[in-house]
C-alpha cells in the first residue's frame, strides 16, 4: 500500500469519530459531570445537617492545611491531623507499590518462564482472589492477624510468643492488607511484559560480559519497563484512595484519605471539605503519574 | 596460518533428559580448532553442532569432557568470563538500545572508559559499513543490517574466538551470498578465529579453512573443504556433502568388480576379495563410446535440465542408480532420450572407497 493510500485510510478512520459520539456523550456526563459537581461543592459553605449552602467560601480549601482556633477566631494553626492522614496515605501506597513489585516481579518471571500449559494454571491461580468480594477478603486477613486470630493463636500454641502481637489496627495491618489485595494487579501487567521478553537476550547479555545483576539492570528492567509502569499505576492509584482495607484493618484510628473523605460526607457533615479533599487527591494522583512516567521514561533514554 | 590451538574439545559429552529418555546430543567429541582459522561445524539439524558451540560459549556445561581455550580449562567458566562472543541465529539485538549502544554493550560491561566504548563502536560500525545507522533503533533496520550489527557487536570486545550460530539462515539467497563474502573478509581482516555453525554445505565449502562434519552427536570427519568433498570417509559425509553415486563392488587383482559385472579402475592398496562401497561424484561420470575399454553400460531413465548442466539419471545392468552431471551443450540439448543405452566411464582417480 502506498503512503498516500495509508494516509487516506487513516483520514477516513478519523472522520468516522462521530460514530462513537453517543459513547463520548455518556462518558462526558458520567465522568466529568459528577467531578464538576464535586469541584463546585468544594467552594461552598457546609450545611448544618450535611449538604451545602449556596454561599461561596474558600474555608474548605483553607481548612485542608490550616485549622481555625475555636476560641480565637482568626488564629490559625497547621492542621497536622490532616497532614498525618495524607502522609500515611502516600507512605502506605508507595510502600505497597514497592513491595508488590518486589514480590510480583519474581512471581511474574516464574509464571512467564513456565511451559505454556502450566503457565495457564499459574495465571488462573493468581486471579482466584478476584472471585471473592474485596470486603470478604479483607475480613479474612483480619481473621488471620487479629489478637485472637489464626497467626497469634498458632504462635502462642507453639510457644514462640507469650503474648499476642498486636498487628490489627496498625499501619502494618493496612499495609499487609493492601499488598495482598493489589498484588495481582502488579503481577498481571508484569507477566504480560515478561512474556514478550526474548529470553535469547539473556544469553546475549551474558555473552557480552554482563553479570547477572548488570543483565537485570541494563537489559531486563529497561525492556519490561512498560509492564512496571502499568503495574505501579494500577497498584498506587487505588492504594492512595483505598477505603475498605484501611477501614477494616486500620480500625477507626489509622485512616487514609479515602476514609477521611467519607467521614466528611458522613459524621463530619462537612461536604465542602470532603469535596476539596477529593479534588486534591485527584490532583496528587495525576501529578504523581505524570512525574512517574516522565522520570522512568528519561532513565530509559539515557540508560 | 599459525598452528597454535585456539579451542579444543576433549571427549565432550552432553546428554539431555533422564533415565530411558537420555539423548546424547554430543557423544564423545574431540576436536582442535586452530588459531585464526575459519572453522565450520556442518551437519543436519539435531546433529549436535549447536550444542558444541554452546559448550564453547559457556551457555551449557558438558556432562563430561573438557573445553580448553588457548590451553586453559574453561569448561565451567560462565559465559561472561569467557573471551568468546557469539553471533546468534536470531541476532538477539537489544531492542531498547541504539545500534551504536548495542555494539558498545560488551565493552561497556567490561568497564572500559566511555570514550573507548564510543570510539570502538564507531570503528566496528564502519567495518560492517553501517556508520550511518549508529543512532537508529535496531527495529528500524533490515534483516541484513541487523545481521551486521550482531556481527559488529560480537567483534567489538575483540574476542579470542567468534562463534556464529547459523547467522545467515534467516537471510534471502542473494543477501546470504553477499554476507558469505563479507564474513570471510571480516575474518581475514580481524584475524579472529571463527567457529561457524551451518547446515548449508555450500556455505561450509565456500568459506571454511576446515570443516567438521557432524552427525548423531559425533564428529564424522574433519578436514579442508577439498578433502571433505573428494575423500569423504563414510557414507554419511559422502551423501551429506554434494551428490554421490554409491556402487557396490568387490576388490579384484586388477580393479573393482562392480555388482553390475564390469571391472573399473580401483584406488591402490585395497585387500583383494574385500566387498566395498565405492563412490563417484556425478561430475566425474563421462559418457563415452561403448567400444572404449572399461566402459560401463547403462540405461537413461530421466533427464533434468539445470541450466549450466543437465542431470542424467541412469541405471546399470543390475539396477544400481547412477547420476551424471553433464555440461549443457550450446543448443541446450543433451542429446539423450529416455530408455537409450549408453556407455559411461569414471574419470581417472575419481573412484573412492569408503572406509566402513
């Protein structure tokens, strides 16, 4: 096919965009519409029993960072409770992403290097957790790690510990729960990338004097990078907004942003603050993604 | 050419599988490859030639036996510690690196200074005539160009031995012929020992200083192309390289008595009364006047026209098949018809007797 013909075909394909107009229309209303409502609400005043009053106010945005003293109006202090929650969310999500990668990469490598038949079985096993509801899986973890749970009971019976280790309702519990929940989301894109990796390149690398470590760093990781980026995004983004896992495993104490936002729309009766936190979360996630893709892309070009 | 030994395999055995399913890919192979020579391992697929190459590269360890590089035992040395580089059949170029980065990879891994890596990569690309492509990604190159990059990449660290695993098999015929000449030129220019694996006998005959013919995990014969072609030691070598006529015969006092009854000239030094298999290459078969002494009578069965020559398939009196490669005449007419009786003769000195 000539270049002109190819260009013509591409133009014809582009001109057919209006066929997807109904889908675009629904998408615009379903995705952008609610988001606009949230954005507008973040600039309003909270109503006494929830909802909002239509009075413009920047208080919600200000109160993310600063708390107004109850007794001395006009005196502001840093809202360290909010910052703690933000910091915990970012920290736990980053840790979850790192640990799912550390565990997921060898797992994905293992599966991708099996024979085609057993590979299907391994992939099947990886997807089994998806069959059960997230809430049930999270309660299952809580059953294992709570003070009278499976793990502590076993350790006590075995005489390894004399008092139960307190794991539930800690950052650690939330971290374990999220790692368990999001691990398949890391393994699957990594598997897809490693599956496409030409294993002959390993021999070529060793042949050209690269050690195992150099081969991993200079050949394998740069080539499977799209899988690493995809897996990290799939884990980091939902981790940051996680709601169920911190709720069940962190108790009421170890909140993450998701729980905090829910609180504002529920007991807190501060919808504008909830709305502004939601928008902030969206901005943080988008910024993190752009930064991440840029940085990992640059490393590749100069590697 | 110096006679120092570059690579030596001593009683190399490589077995795959377990129990009853053990396959001996290499069965007690010993061979010496000289410094600076173009050595070809030739054989059908599954004969063990690639396994031997992989033992030398270090990708596999022998089940027993020793591999020596310039006299030093490297049998269990990992590939990244061997001054030996490989050109892979699939090229195995790094898709995330540019052409120049691919070529410089080996030197970089050896920890050479960046300036030297760049300079050597540029020189290597010039050697394979790809200077213009230095900053391209390898996926933007044609098959022939990728082949050259793979060569430059393997040559850049100045290996003591270059291993080539059927590197030309993915190229089309014309490109393959060009690369054969190119490879020979590179080998002469660099003076590096080349060990070339192929199943293509023509490739082996045109490029090699010496050929090792392999079959069923064993080295059948090692020698210069001419020896391999004119004096094959056994039936396998004779039939794998070129076309051959096999004739059953008995040694008599004044020659070989063919199974069809005629007496032909015999090579010297054969014990009388022995039953042997004699071979004659088709281009050594001449059609002659039936009155000539020592002529063998045959019947034409089939003629196949090949352009420069015509293959004439005949049967002797006892049904033994003989093929003659006849030079095509100016009119393109070989002047023979099916069923015609002819007389043929084997060129003096062309009849060989197989050892087994």
